[in-house]
């Protein structure tokens, strides 16, 4: 047994502060979220994803000229090199998150700023990756279906262009706005698992592409980014609002979780959820499929209502999956959409890490045996043979 005594272990680094940040503020006890000091409720209802990108990367709301310049930069940066398209074709049968991770890694070979760690170059790379990620995801989805990729449309904003590339037709502006709001809600969220992974990578002075790849790889895990997809699977299995309570009772009795509820930080309702709840209802009615929202409401207001006393409320993913599904987006693209919205936040986390960098290197408390005598292989074999005879 180790002789280390008096060591306090914080499993999962829960409630541990390892640095300061100006990126976002979270008060989980009251469900409050700020980006750079601005309330998420104001940003979701009054802003655009492009404006939020500027806010996160530059630390202030843009003037109209500044916003127009950023928008032009994003629109001009959407194309990906043909060599990266070929990489997508080679790995087309992989999960979309694996393809996104691989393609982002490949993009580093074609980025002129890849080894420039200045703030200015990092922002340029973050903007390029933000613009290119939707292209990767949309191109892959079409390629795996035997369709030709649809090139980016410079007339459309970020969210609308993604739907254009995915489906090959100009989207309904109201539906594009739904995705725009979703990107805003997912843009930044403190030291979550993927942001922490990106910062660990950045702390080694590896490049931004490597840090974003780390974020994508971490986000793929079902305990971080997979809830929206899992919620939609659940809702489709229930199928009828009248079955929700019985279905939940059966699964809870087996010790299974109801996905889309609870959050590591929030002990009140996730403030992002309210902006997707009403939009899920509206889109379901518009598409003639109100049953999905009705099922979600049964889970929130009947099945899981008693758990609010324990601090378990809906999170941002609970209603997101129904919106993606009603937009016609394949379920295995739900996590890549999360990643597409989070790239500005990962970029900001890397910028903050490099501002006063220190290698992130926590400790593990050793609990294994100590000072064992080494026995040569020949002696171990003789002992084994003797024991067997």
C-alpha cells in the first residue's frame, strides 16, 4: 500500500477550479449562463451565431462593420481542399464524428497558420474551422448516400448554408433560424469534458487543430455529447404520448436512465433548454408531427417532475434532438451539429490556456503494491511448471 497519506481525491475533478476564465459564467444553482458577461437568454433571442462567434473570440459585441467582416470571412472559408474530400471518401463508412475528427486533423496539413500560435492566427484558424466543419459533415452525409456534395452557398448565413449543403435546396428561413439558435446555445460552456480535453492538449503547446480534434474525440462519448440522439431514440420507441409513463416506469424499474435529464453543473433547469422547448413545439406542429413534443412534455411534466426536488431537470439536449429530427437531419449527425456549434468555444478555451500557459498535469494517488522483488522469467517458468506437476 502506498505511503501517501492525507491526500484528498476529487474524482472527476468535481468542483475543482484549475484556472480563471472570461469565456462564460455558470451558476448551476439558479440555472444562469453568461457568455462574456451576456445572458444566454438575450443572445438566444436577439443575436445570431455569427455575432456570438465574434463576441467569444474578440470579447465584445461587434459593430455592424466588424460583424460584416467576420461574416465575409466565414463565407469565404467554407471550402475544403479536394485532398480532404478524398479523405472523407476513404472513411465514408465511419461514424460522422470519426469522419469529422479525421477531416479536421487532415485540414491542419493545408492551413497556412498551423504553426503560428499568436492570438491573431489562432482566431483565423478558429474561424476557418468553424466555417469548414459544416462542409465536412454535409459532404460526408451525401457521399455516404452515394450523392455528390453540394458546394457551399455564399449567399446564405452559417446555419442556412449547412442545411443547403445537407439537402441541396435553400432552407426555410424560420427553420434555418432554429439551427442558428441551437448553435448559439452550444457555442461555449466552461470547462466541460471536451473543452478541458482541448485545454490539456493546448497546454502541451500542440496546435489548435490538435486541440479541436481532442474536443471532437471527447464530445463523441455518450456521457458528454450523445444525449440528443439518445432522447430521440427513446421518443421514437415510445411512439405514443399515452405510453410515456408506462415506458418510463418499466425502464426506471430496471435502473436505466431517462436521457436528457440532469447535468453535472445545473441543479436547476438548464437555461438553454427553454429556447428549444417552444421551438420544438412549433416545428412539430408545422411538420404535422406534434406527437414528439407531446411525448417530451409527458416525460418532463409527469414522469420526471418528482425528480426536480433532487435537482434533476431537463438539459439542453432534451428538446434539441426533436428539432434536428423534424428538420430531417439523420440521427447520427446530432453530435456533429453539437461540435459545429462548439468550435468557437474550444478556440476561446485554447486562447485562454495560451494566455498564461502551464502544462496541465494532475496527479494520481497510487494504491498498488510496493517494492515487489523481481523474479527472472526462467524462475517464474520453473515455479509454474512445478506448481502444475
